[in-house]
């Protein structure tokens, strides 16, 4: 869960302690790291994960050294064919499901999810069936199936499931600010061209970073890539000679049932939302009291229960700290501060049903309007709370980055050493060796990681460098012709993409969190500064700000996803050249699928791109955050309510101090208290998101997972995370089906019942 206002990627959550928030498979990855550094080679700490329980010898080796690839399991036949039509097609299908799901979930809450485990488990189930059912020589579908081909499925799924982040953030923000055509269908061509250059800029740029982050720097910077490591261990366990089939069958069965149940619930519930999906307790009390009691005032703030499988599933993944921080942020924003603003006349609500509504619902109000005549002096609570939420997320992101200053310093030194090594090799090739560069490029023996891929299996420089240069040129052309962005601004956005890709990959490798909030907001701030002195109109400055920020964010997202894929391949000894080809194929699908999904949802639910809509089932918090920053750095009137601005600064200082306290004081024997420090990234997101139901659902999921794992750890390891992945993807696909029904005119708003809903309208 890339994750957040933008996608600080789940499954591990928003700046949480990754060891305590992680699924057990990810915990194994961290224990591998911890045991190595402390000299503790006990294997008992790793045995609780099903991902390792069936091939203890290999995983014991990994527990001793997490920077060695898994040894070959003698019970698993060598794979002759790895990159096959069947594996690529199934990977594309898995990725398409995740991509479609992410657009739905991202527009709902700002969170998106990677396709790693979903693609690995579902892909295994399908191809395993083919390999068992069809003869060895049966065209396309037949033949042996091993962990390397499973890795190709997962790699293809991740690349095909990517690129959704900009369609739940920057792109809708452009439409809300009326910077593009009214109908996104008319912009399909230029959206696709923009997505294409972003995708392949990140794709080609990520290619040489495999050597850099997976081989050269992995041990020195302790780059575990926890989710990638967990994915490799899961694939390994499913293909293990002893017990692998049983583990795989259990995981796929759990994933399948959860996926199907969540999808069916999401589709069927639209026809009776007030009973099957949302339980509006306080509306019921209001109705039972003859439409004359105070219960409606609680309903007005969005306090009800929603049976959302996706966020029950995400709660199972992110752990107690993130879930309770998110819920606590909702209580603070929509249970304390919001009502206080209304009580003191600092913010105002509007009738939820308009002037034509039924008089018995006169007390039913909306506090989430963005359609404001004077937002600076007469804001809605949502508008007032937006600014503290956005600012605290920005400050917390940068503070977290600052707290890794030692790793950043080591990263800088490593970049210098790697650059010196490259120059030294070039000089040696032409017979002009440089002793100075040789000394600078020397790596300590204990930091050396051997690349398991042979020279012929590597991606050669001539395969990626011309593509990178061409993509940079095409990016400037597309941005110039389609969005009237000057070449200098385009190159600045590309440079920011390079810089934040390095930071994103490093953070993902260490913490499993891709800091897209940091990358996107920092890019918007830099680009805002660059446009200040140009004298451009506000609308042009906002257009360039959002487009430039999207380039940098997309590059960081794509680079970190694909580099993490290379980590999976490293552990499983998959040839990187074949992974690279699979990544390229998957990106082609994502280029068309992500824009298509966005247009589908925009057609089905026009409120997504209409800032004046009073009611919308898609809160789109990431969109609000991007739009807010674009306005703040370009609008000369600075339309922020003064009291909101003051509170935002104070609240951000509190978030800053909490991060400093957690990272620099809660160390050593006090580190056990880190889990009790609120996660201010999650708290900030709750301020931006006017629905409280998602925090409640995540608490349900996290508490369920906590007690399940505590009382039945082996059972939870076998089923827990497959169930969570199925719930997340199932609701997402159900949401896509609902959008199709909406466009077709057969959705619940036409044929369903509004019983149990406030205002007699769900």
C-alpha cells in the first residue's frame, strides 16, 4: 500500500515501523537483516513464516546472508523455457486486474497496492493448472513450470499494474482546475502519449539501477526490499519439492475465495447500499426518533460503518500503528476539530439535499463542499482541514527523509564510487588507466555482492541507453506540443525524476515505503518556484506545475517498482534480460489500461473531475492534495483561511517533533515504544479524506490480523496475506464492474433501494 496521499506504497503503510507493520514474510526479510548485523544466526526467528517453512536449508542460508540468491532446490527441475507466451499473458491479466483495482481504490482513498504477491499467487494457480492438465509438448500451455517462470508472471503483473498513481492524483486535479477538456475522452490521445513517455522514461532509467542498487550498493546500504524478498520467498515456497504444492494450494484457495466474495459483495451491494454496504446507525436513530433528535448531527460528520473488504484487507497488511493512527486522525479531524470549527463560526456547512430537499431532512448537512464562493473567509470544514493535512504530510515525508541522512551520505559516497568505477573501466579499455580513479572505485570486500546472472543474461548498455535518450527527447516533445511546456521546464521535471528515483529506490529498499508524497510535493514546490518569475497566467502555471510534478512522481514510482522486481529475480536467479523484456511488455498494457480505467470512472462518476459537485462517492484525497499544492504555489491570492494556515504550521511542527522523537530518542532499549508514536502521515491523510469509514475498516482488519496471528501464527501465515490480497483486488474489480453498470444505465442508483440511507439517497 506505491501507499497515502499519493502512494507511499502499501502493503507496509505510511512511514510505519516496517518490522512491526509488516506481514510475517516481510518480517522474515527484516529478521534476515537484523540477525546478520547482530551476529545472531539462529533460524528459529525465521521459522514462523510459511514462506520459509518448507525449504529450510535455503532459507537458513538466506537468514545468514540476505544478499545471496537462493540455492537451487534439487527437487525442482531446471527450467529450460522461462519467458513464455503463457506466463506473459497471465501476468498481463493479473496486472490488469490490479491496475483497474488501483484506479478505483486510489480515487476512493488515495491508496494503491503493488501486484507482487497477487500476481505471484494467482499466476502460480493458473499456470500450475496448465502444466498439470496439458501434455509436456502441448503448444503454448503445456510444459514444466518453475519459480523463474513464476517470477516472469509476477514481473509482468507489476509493470502492467503500474502507472495508476498519476490517474488518482495529478490527472484528475488537472480536470478539477479546468485545465484540460471537459470530457476526458477528448484528451485520450494526449493522456496516453504522456503516460507512455513517463512509463518508458522510468523503465529505461531503472534498467542500469539493477546493478547499482541490487548488486553494488545492496549490502553496504542494507537494501533488503522487504516486499520483493517476501515475494521471492513465497514463490520459492510454492515450488518447493517438499510441501510446496500444499502451501500453494492453500494460498490460492484463500485468495480465490476472498477475491470472489469481495467482488460479488461490491457489485450486489450497490442495489441496497444502506443494508449490504453501509450501516448508517445514526440515521436509523434519527428516523426512529421521528426525524427530531440530535443523531443526525453525528451522521453529518460521516460516522457510520462501511463493509469495505479492500480496507479491511489493507488493515490486515499495515498493522495496528498505521490503522489506529488513521482512525485517530479521523476522530481528531471529523469528530473534534470539525465540529469545533462549526460551533465557533470558523467554517460552514451546506444543505446536503439542496433547497428542494424534503423538510424532514433539513438538519442533514454536508461539511465536505469545495464549491465555495469565498473559501478563504467562509470555508467548509473539509477545505479548512485540507491545508493542515497536506502540510503535515509534506513535512513528515521530508523529516523521515532527513532522518536517513547517514544512509543518504552513504548513498552519495556510493554514487561517487560507482561513477569512478565506470570512468576507470572506460579509461582502462582505451589503455589510459587512472590510479586515482582506481582508488576511489575500490569497494570493501565485505560489501561485495556477486551477481548470479551471466554476462549473456545481462541487459546490455545498447539495449537501454538509446531508449533512455530517445525517451527524454520524446518527453520534451510531448510536453511541449501537448501542454505547451518549455524545454527548460521539461528538462527540470526530468532531472527531478532522476533525483527522486534514486531516493525512492533507496527508501523502498530500506523501509519498503516508496515516498511518492515527498517526490511529488517537492517537485511541485521546485516547479512552482521556477514558474514564479516567468509572469505566466495562473492557469498555465498550474498546468505546468501538475504536469511536471506528474513526470517526476511517475518516474520515481516506475523506477522503484521495476528495481524491486529485479530484487525478486536476483533471489530466484532469473535472467535479468528476460525480466527486462517482461517489464517492457507489461508497460505497454499499462500505458493504455490506466488511462482507460480513469476515463471509465470519470464517465461513470463525473463528480471525480467536477470540483463543484456537492456529493461524490469518490473523495479522491490525493487529487485534493495535488490541487492544493498547485494552487498554493501559483495563486497570488494564497487562498488559505488564516486560522487554517496557523493550525497547519503548528500541527506540522508537532508531526516533525514526533518523527525526530521516534528516530533519535526511541533507540536502543527504548525502541520497543516506537509503535506507540502516532503515524502522522496517516493522521494527515485522515484530515484530507472526509470519510471516516476507511479508518474504521482498517482498524477492524488490523485487530483481526493481530489476534489471528497471535493465536494461530502458522494458520495466519498460510492464509492471512492471501486473504488480504484477495479482498483488496476483489473490491477493486467489483468497483470497475459497477462503473461499467453505471455507464450502461443498470446500476444501483437506477434500480436499487435507498432504504436505510440518510436523505433517502445513498
